[in-house]
C-alpha cells in the first residue's frame, strides 16, 4: 500500500479553490495517481524526481518515492506561473 502525504502549500492552494467541478477533477486525479503512481510526466532539470499531471489550467506536482512506497503531493499551480 502506498502512503500519501500532502505539503502544506498544496493543502493551502486547494482549500482556496471555490469551484466544485475543479475540486472534483483534482480529487479524481489524486485517486488516479494513488492507483498508479508513475502516471504523471517525469520532470527534468531543477524539478528532477518529481512528476506532473495536467488539470487544465493547473498542474499538479508530486513526488513518488519508489523505495519508500510513498507519494508526496507538492504543489498545485497555474500553468502560467511556472
């Protein structure tokens, strides 16, 4: 079983979202990631060892620690704020 952790920054960003449809999309993607952690696109350069999933117009960034069998959700940010 995969253990899941959320960074405070991620929790803060999600709590500020008012749109219910968008929150449902985020929940659906989180469930999908937990079911298959290597789903997201692997990032490169300074963001190495993290993965990213699109939830238009946002990006959900997470880290999958395979040796510890753990997923850490890092950040939810707008695409233009990269």
